[in-house]
C-alpha cells in the first residue's frame, strides 16, 4: 500500500454561463414558494411575537405614564400642603409672639398693680403708725401734764402751807407749761 496512488478526476464539466444565470435567477416556482414561506413566517412572527411584545410594551408605557402622572399629582399635593403648613407655622409663630407680648404687657400691668397696692399698704401702715405715735405722744403729754399738775399742787401746798384753789392751780400750771414749751 505504500506505492499505491489514486487519482480522482472530476467528471462534471466546468461551470457555464447558464449555470450562473440559473443560480442568479432561480426558477419562478421556487421563488414564489420561498416568498410565500417568508410571508407566512412574518405573519406567524407578527401574531406570536410582535403583537404580545407590543401589547406588553404598551401596557408598560401606560403603567409608567400613570406613575409619572400620579407622581406629579402627589408632588402638587405635597407642595400645596407644604405651603399650607408653612402658612400655619407662620401664623402660629405670629400668634405665639402676640401671646408673649400680651403676657409681658399683662405681667407689667400686674407688677405695677402689685407695686401700687404695696405702696398703698405701706402708706396705710405708715399712717397707722404715725397715728399710733401721735396718740402715744398725746397720751404721754397728758400723763406728763397730769403728773406735773400733781407735783405742782403738792409743791405749792408745801410752799404756801395752804391749799390753793383750782383756778390758781390752773393759772400756775399754764404758766409753767408755757415756760417748758418755750
């Protein structure tokens, strides 16, 4: 087997122009069948693949648009509620400031009233004390006056050796008091 050689010769004739044209333009019925098969394939793909995918994409598009619309509505609602809340906070702060100012003014008025009442009470106590002092002075003066009268009577009795009348006694006493006051 070592020295055996096999030579193969092609029995087909060389490629001709007719073969080229047959390959370039196939036979009419073959072309129609291929076109019909292609059309059936496109129709099948349209109903099996394209329509469901398009339906899914349309549903997805509607879902996304609905979410965007809902988001925009929620944002608008949020912004309106935020503005309302900010207005409420501003009003509450203004009201709180007004309440604080009013409370300060009321406290000032109350403090003035308390001070006024305390001053009036102190003045009343001062007047009562002055009156009590005046009464005590008057009482002391009377007591001293009576004591002086008694001493003067006793002294005049001893000096004169006799009893003095009430009018003489009064005259002596008034003279003595005027000298003491002077």
